[in-house]
C-alpha cells in the first residue's frame, strides 16, 4: 500500500459509505455526495422508508432542530453563538442532517442537484438583481434566495 492507502500497482480502494472519505468542498462533487448517500441508504435497506413525503418531512424536522440551536438568540448575536466550539459542532451536525435529507430526496427523485441549483440561482438572479449601491441589501428583498 502507498501512503495514500492505494494498493501498489492498483487502483485506490473506494471507502465504504460509512467510512471517512476526507472530503473537502474544493475537491468533492455533488454527484459523489449524492452517490455516497444513496449507497449508505441502500446498504441499510432504508429505501422503503425514504419516499418523497417522508424525506420532505425529515428535511423540515432536521431544519427545526437546526433552528432550535438559535432559538431565543438575538439576531445580532447569532454569529457569536455559531463560533462557540460546542454550538458550532451541533450546528454542523444539524446542517449535515438537513443536507443529507435534501440529497436523499434528490437521489430518490432522480434529480440532477447541480442543475437544479444552477437553474434556481439563475431564476433568483432575475428576481433579485444584484445590488448597485446604497448599502447592504438595498432593494434586494433582504437577501432571500427563495
């Protein structure tokens, strides 16, 4: 084996879906994320439970758990709260749960998530033109992406 874990003279072993992959935003594709989540779900026999309704409900439930971490925090303090190491760990866990269910729904529906994001950002660009002055969010609808 090489230092990177690849067999000498062969291809790198693909980690199991529940093994650490060492992903980073700059070198991981949406397709790889969606494929890994799909393998994780399938390896546990969960597709029978992951219908579109249940996945949509799970997105909302996990989003509520994320919101709960900021409940009763003044908006002006939310960045401070998010920088606390323990809060940050919990925030990242809930954010990951939301995203996993979003990717799971995309996988279940056969959606090209990258294309859907691209199309939505273009539509939002038309709906909320870029700010041309007079401070943050001037005339933009307060930064909404939906």
